[in-house]
C-alpha cells in the first residue's frame, strides 16, 4: 500500500480523533475521478457508500484483518453503510482499511488513486 497516501490519511484521522471533546469533526475522502465513491471517518463511526444488496457483514471481517474492530450500525442496500468502532482504532490501521475500501472497486489501482479530503465540523 502507498506509504505516502497512508501517511496523509493517518494525519487526517489524527486531526479528527484529536479534536476537542466538545467538537465532532469528520473527514471525507472522495475519489477525484468519481466523487460518488467516498469514505467518511468520525471519532466514532465509519461511513461508506454501499452498492450491494446483501448485508455488509464481510466488511466487519475485512476490518479485523487491519486491526480495526467495527460493528454495523445501519445500512441501506445499494446506498450506504455506517459502522461504529468497538474501540478507537489505531489511525494507521484505519488509514489502511480506508485505502483498501477504495481499492475494492474493479479497475481501481493505487497508481491511479487520487483522493480529495474535506473536513467538516458536525457539532
């Protein structure tokens, strides 16, 4: 996996996780070539577009391979899935998971992966 991309995502995640306790921030990464492909991280949740019909339980297992413990909160077939962290993940592990989620799509390679990060304060 791209060390530079993981380092950049790691820094973005740290920014979200280290926000003051009374502020809730999120970072959303979008694929520059296809903004409908995104991943959003908050201090408590991971949100992704989910274009399949079956329950996204396989993503919980995939996350474990990166050392990230997730629980499925809600999902809509062919729309989105929202997961909560069972414990706050290591930013590096979470960055690797996020990168793997972008690489799941057919035809996507690290070489052509260009992401734009946006931060937003939620509360």
